[in-house]
C-alpha cells in the first residue's frame, strides 16, 4: 500500500518514523513551509534523513496542489497534525482516501486547541479520534477512538505528552492496518452533539481571581505550558504555572500567605498555592524565588494592574 504522510512537528515526525520503521511503503511526505529564523520541522528532518520525497506546500487550494498529491499515486494519505485547510479533491486523491488524527472524542471539542479546553472546562475524560476528514472542521466519519482520563493534576503538557501523543501514534498505525485490511469503519458523527472552541489564546488565559479556585486551577493547568495563564502584579505580567488548591480567606486576588513552597492567593471561593511562575523579564522560577526577588508581600493584590 502506497502511503503519503502529511504532518508537522514532533507528532508528525513520530507517525512518519513509526510507519517507516515498520516497513510501510511511504512514497512521499508533506509538512508546513519553513519559517524564517526557526529550525527545520522535525518531520522534514526525518524525511530528508531517510531520503523521502518531501514537499512543503504553502496551500492546498490550487489545481497544482491536487495534481501534486495525485502524482504519488497514493493508496492512502495519513494526516498527522495538519493546520492547513485541505480541500476535498486533495483528500480524495488517494485510492483509499485520507485519515486524520484529532486529539479529542469527536464530535466534542472540534477545533485547533482541543486538548486545552477539556481541562479548562473541568472535564474528567477526553481522548483521540482517527477520522476520515472532509471539508468541514473535524466533521468527517470516525474510523476509531481512544478514551483517556484527565487526572486532577494533569496539565496540557502532561495529558498530551504522556497520553495523547504516544496513544495517537499507535492509533494511527492501527488505523493504517484497518484500512489495508479493508475493515476500517466510517461512523458518521452526531453533529447535534458537536462542540467547537477556537484557538486558546492569551486573552483566554488571563486569570480572573474572583472566580472559584477550582475554575482558576483548571484554567492554569489547561494552559500549561501554552499559552500560559497570566495575571498582573505591580503593573507587570506574571505567568502562573504549577499550583494547587488551598483553603484561605481574603479578597479575591490578595496574597494571603507566603511560605517556602510559594505564595497563596485568595480566589472568589478558596485559594491557590502558586509554586512556579515566569516573570515578564525572565524564565520560569520557583514561586518562592520570585517572591524574594520581587518583594511580594502578604496583602499584595494580583490582577489589579
């Protein structure tokens, strides 16, 4: 079976690497164009290392792009972490179609930040979907799904790298085998149950200390490491990372206690012990180190500018 792989970054490389290692007939690879001042994409590095034909189209919305896909005479296109819109003629060019990875249990959390939002919304499970993409946003029929628990201390980083990344690579290989064997299902999504969230941006990650501590805690772990929850201290931006719920009293946003572990901030209900932060003018540091350097004291107010 002739396969082309379209992806980028570490996940795209991992899928391509696994398919090559197991002896699949990978006849071509695609990744995003180079960006000035940035290192080469990991998928590109691996493809060139293995002597694979590589293309980096800026867009698939041209007749030339569709012809490029067809020129490989592929049986299957495997899409692993793709941010470009891919029109139907390109998706349909492979003889057996195109399959794609999405890190949520579709139709839930359609969109580009589908790992952030379940954590931020306090959900206790999520998963991944391998599906047959169409021109809708994550709307195509489902091939397979895998469910994972979201632990109370999971962050965006831990959920992805410890679970959704390795499980996703294995699921893509499993899906390739199902397609080859002619037993890959196409289960239509229940669009009435669909949810959609766009990119999780900096504006979404601003901490509102007047909210209950659990909501703030979910926001912080759901945006750790990107885009990073943030607040204002003394007119400067402070990003907040590792933290845990704490029982305190005080006005929302008030530093209620300082200890060797960090500093505790009161929320609308309860509070949070902050253990790791990143000041506006430096890298990540233990919160206790930040306290001593910034002169933060009990009674200081966060988020007030």
